[in-house]
């Protein structure tokens, strides 16, 4: 496998295949078992740990959601085992080729099928040097080059064994690792401080919103401006909601008349829902939210909006170049809508689905499945729909500042309201009626405007600070890659002409490999003779014939001639699958001969 590296290596370095760095690559660069040999149903809450893709990141082990198998199962999968200090590489996912060490707390365990275990078996390769190079751009580009598949990107074990590595003298490997770790330590400290600042800004943002909707941001403003009471505004809102309802009811009646005149050929226009009347907010619902100013009042979100609803619960078909149909996945973390990757639907489906409600400018989209509370204020006049996984809050811009309502939906009070009403199932969700009954602190329209102005001035500064932090985090990541790039091009540390060059290391590895293989052949010649005296080597069929009852797969393997090589066991089992029957006893696999 040739590799055009695009730069000149130092004269004391050598480019080699990964397998060339090992005495026994077949047993020290291995992947996990076939999927059918390790099923999720076999996982336990304790026992021998199983490492999965989600536990592997670049130079970092993610110690979460560790599963376990029984000791018997682990013994059966011995070839696919790991010990602490091994390097684990992902061979599936986006991207493939992420690698880290197994931490010391996991002395041994089992890999899943989508991982590769690498174990250094000689004294000429520094394991940290190898790990850092796997995670460098030099190897990342090779992984990308040989990755297959788009839905489930993957790379074969045989390819990984032949990936090219840049090998310097051993002492230089150690110096490179020392410099990398010193530089990475400084970067890690900087990143830790940046992430702490990020967290503090998030806390400050929530504290700011809390103060805003307790009236504390506009305390001095109220003393000067003497705004009208919230009760007067609520009376105006009730009148406006009633006016809107009567108009929609009249429009519906006219639509029915036209439908009847047209011979009732199409579907009858849907009846307008009755205007909802909400009960007063109970003291128990707001006693933990603090006191409001005297001229403010607690009400309900449904009472200060024209309507809260969702579109018809029907999944429309894709229609190229049609009307955007968004889901929660199109709502970005910064409170904007991503139309670039949205599904599109036909005009006919748009009309049918939007009969109850549709999103328009000034409305608020409130996701009610999954990422609940990642809300968006609609700022576009463009025609689009959001799926029924989102509620649409129809604001009353003439009486309620839509930004005031929007910012409130991001506040700590709403987070508590969500917790109060949320339904925990496979996917957390919240109902339309629950959103309607969220409490809402109402004040005069003038004070709403002032609160929005105060909030946006401060939030703008917070946003700018967050952008600076995000840029700095991105820059630290770029620096990290740059350090690794220089390291494995031989540009990070000075070369020492007195050090034994890489070609001499490779000669030593080759010599020890030859000796190792020679010893292995001798052991293989002696071992069968000893076994023959004690017990004849048995095929899988011969082992099964010794028992009148079905046998555990692990026992068959250990009693067969393949006990030292699980791959040979699988190969023979596949060849004789027509004569062998697999049975299930709970989570255990048993084998018996077909009768």
C-alpha cells in the first residue's frame, strides 16, 4: 500500500506498515467478534467489561455506559479481549480511526465487533508515540482514503494492519512524546478555563432571564414611567382573542356555505375550536417563583396568545423543490431554523396539514419531543411547516411583545414548568394543553419593550463573549492537530545523529519476529504430540458426539482442536453448519448435532 506523504522525512526515519512494528501482528492487531457472537441481550450489569464505539474518542476514553458479560462468555471471546494499556481504534462510524488507551481501572475485557485492539509486543515502539500518530492528520487521511460505505462508514482490519507509519529512532520517539504532552498540557489548561467561562456565561444568562421576568431589570424604569397595570392589558387581550375567534368562526361559516354550493365534493371545512377560557393561576403553581411587582400579574401562556397548537398528525411524502417541512432536527442550538437540510412537501399537503395552524412571522416554535424547550422565534415571511413534534404559539404582537414572550420561554421558570408537565416515555414529550397552562408573568406593553431592550443589550455582549470562547476552542483544536502534524513529519524536535536510526530498529524487530515465529513453530510441533498422548485432537463434530446433550458453544470450542484459535473454530463451524443445530437457553448458545 503506497503512500505519497507530500514531505521529506528525516534521514534517520523510516516509513513502514503498521504490521512491520509487531512481532505477531495477527494476534496483537485484532478486531472484535462477529456481531452474532456478542449480542446486546448477553450484556449484564456486572462481570467482564465490554468496550464499545461510544467509549472511544481521540486520545480520550469516555468512561460511560459500560456493559458487561459473564466470565464464561469472556472466555469464549478470549481472542477479542483487551487489557489496560492497550490501544483501541474505531473501525466503524464517522469518523473511523479514533483511538485511545484502555484506562488502568479496566484490567481486562472484551471488544465489540466495530473496534480494533492494538497491543505493543516489543521494546522498540513507544506506545504513546504510536497512539498520537494514529490520531494525527497523517493517519486520519489514510483512514479517510480507505473508508468504505456512506451510511455506515467502515474500514477493514486487513487495511488497518497495512496503514503507513512514520518511524523515528526510539529515543526520538520518547522526546516527541514528551514535547507533545507538555504542549497538550498547556492547551488542556487553557481549554479547561475556556469551558469554565462557557459554563459561567450560561449560568449568567439564566440569572439574567430570571431577573428580567421578576421585574428586577426594570425596577428603576417603573419608578420613572409609572406603567399601566397588567390587569388592563389582560382585558384588552381577552377582547382581541374574542374578536379573532369571532372572525375565524365567521370565515368558517362562509367556507361551509361555499362548500355546500360547490356540491360538497371536497372535504368539509374543519370546524373552529371554541375559544378557550383559562382558570386563574393557583398560588401553589407560582409560590416557588418569587414575587412580582405590584402592577404585574401571573396568567397563563394560552391566555396571552391567539392559539397554541400543532399541525395535523400525518406524515407527508417528499416532494422535490416543494415547501419546507421542518422537524426538531432542523432547529439549531442558536435558536435559528435550518432550511438547507429540510424535507420539502407539495402544496396540496401543505394546505391539508396547515388547516388547524401554521407557523408565521412573530410566532414561536416550541419543540415538544426530545429537545423540549429549544424554541425559535419565527422571523421570516416564507411559507413553511413544522411537524407535529413542535407546538406553534400564535403571538398577539399588537399587545404582547413577541420577543418578551420568546425570551420568557427560554427562562428558568419555563424549564421548571416543562419539568412539571413533561411525560417521560421512550422519548420525553409534553402536550399542547400543558404548554397552554404554563404560567406567564404579564406586565404592560411598554415595560415589555423596555425589558426586551435591556435583555438584548446584555445578551449581545454575552453572545460576543461566547463567540470569542468558541473561536479560542476551535483554535486550540487546530493547534493540537498542528502539533501532531509537525511531530510526525520530524519537525517537532531536533534529530540526534548519534541515535540508532529507524532502519536498525526495524532490523531488530524483524530478527525478534523471526525468532518468535521459529519458537512458535517448535511449540506447535511439540504441543500436538503431548495432546495426542493425553487426548486426541477433536473436530467440532467429534466433540459434539461425546455428549448426548446439547453443549455450550464455549465448551465445544475449548474441547476442540481450535481452543487456541477462535477464528479457526468459526471457520469450521461455518463449513459444517448444515450438520450442527444451534439452540438457545436463556442468553446462552448451545450446539448439538442434527438428528
